[in-house]
C-alpha cells in the first residue's frame, strides 16, 4: 500500500490551518462609513466564512457584524440572524440604520418572514422558540454571556447551528486564559472539533479527569492557531492604523474593605474553631460571609450613591438578598432580575442605557455583557465580590469603553473576611492584561494574513538527526519515519514498540510527532508512511510486537452522553494486516481498574449503582503479534528461526508465555520530568534506592541534579539526591523529614508517558529473538527496549523524537555499558590465579 502524497507534503498539511469557506470581496464593496480597521476585519471575515471577531469594548463589533452578514447575503442570499443579549437590540437597530439596513427583531420561528436581517435574544434560541436552521448566516454577539446559562447549556447551544453555512462570533476580547471558551467557539465555527482541539493543545492530568492545561511546548502554536480564525483587536494600531478617538477613559478603582467581628469566627467541618474569619474561602464559606456582611455593604453602597446625587450608577450584585436590600435602602433604584419577564427586563435596561433611569441594580451575569451604558453613566458600585473574574471585568467595561467621555469610577465593597477573594481577583486581572498583550503581539506580527502564520509554522518543521552509540546499541534523535527508512532491508530481527495512541497525547512540539494528528484516521494515515518501512527492515519470518490500548471517548465530546470506547487495538490489528504482516495473536495485559476510573470517571461504583447500563469494563493493554512472511511460504519456519533449548526453556515457562493473558509488575524507568514532580521526601528515597541497585555514575548523579535545578526542584536546605551506601557501617536511611508534615501534594507532572514495562519487554525479547539479534523500537521513548535487549544479550536500536527522552535514555544505555565493563570480584579472582 503506497501513500498518496509525499511524507513532507503530509506533514505540511498538518500545518495548514486556513479553513476558509467564504468568498473574496473588494474593500471598496464595504460600506464607506466603516473605519479602516473595521473594513479590513469585515473583508477578512467574509473571506473566512466562519470567523470570530474579538474586539475590545467600543471598537464597533455590531457595525462589523451587520456589514459582514450583509455582504454574505448579497452573494449567498437567504436570511441572516444576529443573536444578542437582552437590552442590546436597540444598538443593532441604530447601527443598522447608519448602514442603510433594515433589521427585524423576532422571538419565534413564525415571526420570520422573507429574506433580510433579523435580531433575536439568546433565550429564544436556547428555549427552542426560534429555529436557527432558517438562516444562511448567523452571528453570535457577546457569546460569552452564554456561560450564565450553565456549562451544559453553553456547550449544547453552540451545536444548534451546525447546519448554518456561515457562522460568526463577535464578542469583546475574551480572557485568553479561558481556554475552554475559545475552544468551544472553534467548535461552533466548525474550525476544529472541540475534542480534537483539546487533545491537540492540552495535556491531561493522569490523576484527575477534565483537568487540562496548555502544553508548554504548544503555547505559541495555540496562539497562532487562534489568530487564523479569530482576530484579537485591542486598538486600531494593532492593524497599523491611528488610534485617534480610541483612547480609553481613565479607570479609578476604589476598594472599600469593611471590618468584620472576629469574635464570631466560623467552625470548620472537623470541629476546629477558626481564630480569624477569612483566608482562603470555599464557595459555601464565601456565600456565608456575604450574608453576614450584607447590611454593611449595602449601607456603604447607599452612602456612595448619596454622595453623588446627579451621577448615574450601576449597582452590581450577586445575591437576590442584596438586590432586595438595595431596593429598600435606595427606593428609586431600577431593578433587573432573572424572574422578570423578558420584555420588562429589556425595557428597563434600555431605559437606563438611554438615561431615563438614574440607578440600575442588576447582576453581572444578567447585564454584564453586550450592554453599552457609557453614554450616560460613568459610576459603578460592586456591592461585594465574586469568584468570576470574567463577569467582573465585563461589568467594568459596560462603562469603561471607547467613546466614554468621562473618567470611570468603580467602587468595590467587600468585607475583611473576603480579602483573599479580592487578592485572587486582582491577580487574575493582571494576568488578563498580560495575556491580552500577548494576543496583540501576534496580530501586530502577522496581521490578518493566515498564510503568513502557516508559513511561519512550516519553517519550524524538520529534525536535525543526532546519533548516540555504544557496545551493541545505536539510538537516534530523529523522526522515526526518516530513521527507519534509512535502515537496511531485513536488518532487524525483532521489533518491540508501544505506538502512540493516536492523537491522545503529544510528546514534542514537532509536526513529525505522531500524536500531532486530528483523529484516528489521520494518525493511521501517518502510520502508512512508517509501517511499510517496519515491514521492510524486519527479517523474513520474524515478529513485530506492537503494544496498544483502546481509547476512552468522553460523552461530552462525542455527544453520546456516556463514555464510550474507541477500539484502537482493532484498528491497529487491521492496519498491520493491510501492510502485509501476518497476524499471530494478541496478548492481554490487565490494568488497575480503580486507577483507570480515577483518570476517566467512567467506572465509578456510585454510577454503577445508579444505572449499570452506562458502565463498561476496564481497558487492558494489548500486545499485537505480527509476523513478516518468511521467504519460503511452504514452510512455517522463519528464514533464521528463533530456537530455544528445552533444558532452559521449560514446559512451565512455555505454558505461561503461550497464554494470551500476561501480568506485569508495571516497573519501568521514571523520567526526569516525573522525578521533578515528586515531593522532596519521595525524590530522596527513590534516588537513594536507585543508587543501591545500579552502578554509581557520578556524571549521571550531577546531571540529574542539574536537570532538577533547572526546574527549580532542587531544594537548597537539604540534599535530596543523596547516594545510598552499600556498606553496613554507613547509614544512609536516617529520615530527617520524619517530624515534618509529609502529606503528599497532587503530582504536577501530567505529561503522558507510554513505555512498555520491563518484564513485558523481557518476555517478548526472550521469546522472539536469539542471543545477538538486533531488537528495534521505532518509538524509543526512554530506550527501554534497547536497554532490556542489552541486558538479555541482544543488540538494541531505537529512534526518538523528544530531545529530553533521548538524552535521558542515552544515560541509561551508557550506564549499562559501564556496568558490563566493570570487573566483578570473580574476574579479579580469576586474574589473580
């Protein structure tokens, strides 16, 4: 089977993020009222057909949306729909009039009549009253407000538009550290499947499901990818235009801390009394503190309003009790709350934004997105603080926007017990500004040119080969396809490897990485370049032992509602057969079902008790045994058979080996990353024990220490890498940490490692190779296979793409060289005789 394109072309296709599905328009076709930065973004959005406009508050998102869908309808016909928060439709009506466009507000499907531009609220779509499939183009305005509906509704809402050809998102710049929100927008636009994007850019915590963090080595690619379908605009100068008229007004934030009575401190769940109120608060504790300080905070808010009787105020609150207390303390306040009918809510918001009401009491999740209050209001009071930074900053920017004529003052009232909540909020604000500046750096570097981003990524492709070798072993830092292709035909006597599990993990930032694929089909397409080479280099009649494991698919990603299993081992089996291997059978290696459930949450006892129909079974590992056809097919023996002496290869060993069920101790090498993630007391013990079981190597000892020091994991107050002593008169195991609190923190190491266990490798090598044979691993990792081959009297070879794994693995192999070179006591006795 031959691949359709060259391997280089295949890799370059991985880089191609440009998924344009729109059409080109000339800038002269854009309405002349639009400013230059708005015109450029409209042309870019129409070309893409599915794009996100993340523009800072006041840069003209509504104008850009209207003009984008107008140009789409001119070419494609049909209807366009803009979905916006409550209280915002008048903004679109005003902007549409400036663009000579008519806009119709609808709440139900039966109100849609004929082509044109329509506007609705999110609630109408969410509740099923308006069918999105009636429209050719849809734009979500301030889609971040969907979070107030709950995460499940947020995710399901975005899938309602899958059949709409042209889709857009236009919202104020989202916090770049809200990765899940950005990923869901990509899924809504059809740029990349949500599950695929999470796998491609985020590492998983093997101890806790759904705890995802951005791969350090994928950060730049992630930001570049975002800019291929979203424009993050902070100011017109990001696109090379003057910032005239786009100076944000000054923001004066005043923090009012109210004292609390510490004699009335709380009691913890275990009965322990607190000396002081406050500190790190849980959601429940924070709610309790809010209730206890409610009257004082509302009184402070009323005092601030009374000090400026001519100013308009937004009174942001989180609790219904706060709203009722505000209404009692400030009788003329206009209230907006969730149980109001939609018409009344919207009318009150419009009345305040247009200056007919002076005081508005509302929640950030209700009115903090989309509404423009800057024309008549420059004062806000937060009658308390919450945990959601996004709600907070969105609420602030209802007032601090471009075209706000006055300095904005924001007063935040909180109790002394909430001091830690305020600290976290301010830290998040600083982080938000830092990451937002990073997004501006990308657009200033590349502009709106997606092809320039692709070119930059392609230039980063390629691997400079590095080789290390010793007595009986050779390993290379290289792309495994290139390395295997360079090897002589029939030069390998046994292949033992653990292939990557499709796109489940990525090990390097290189596009050559097999984990850097879109889905299973894409992964096997890359394997189509490697497997024929494995078949070619393997000697006739010999075995390719392939370690695989099925993949767990989460219901939230697949839409199945329950975790399901991708039969990856079955795909691997058919892939090997398709490339000319004979299939000999499958060895099953069981795994710990409790540990698996901690990683996937799919086999829980409580869920089994609720409904056993949703529960599957533990996912074992498999060793697929493939056989390259021998030259003489009339005989069953390999060209060079693997022979065993019955005197040493006993009937008992044969029975265990021949069984399709194998057990494993699970023992393997720890990576330097894993060592670095261990608590100091564990690191000290493991390192000392390792020095007792292996030949001591001074250079390796120093290098491990330097490796940890570079990660700030080498303690300065005690020696964590003390060598163990084999002499009984020297004690090395006095635990000087015994008096300290030794509760283990959760491991920070989340990088997945899939090496084969030592005993599994040993059994495969013993069973399927002769002494002196060459054993090859195309996915070398820490070079477990060549190392165990050396220990078994074979030769070893491997390829590895990850530089860190390569360097660590080479040290293991070099240590094995020294162990074999070191004379033993018996050697000394023989020499003396």
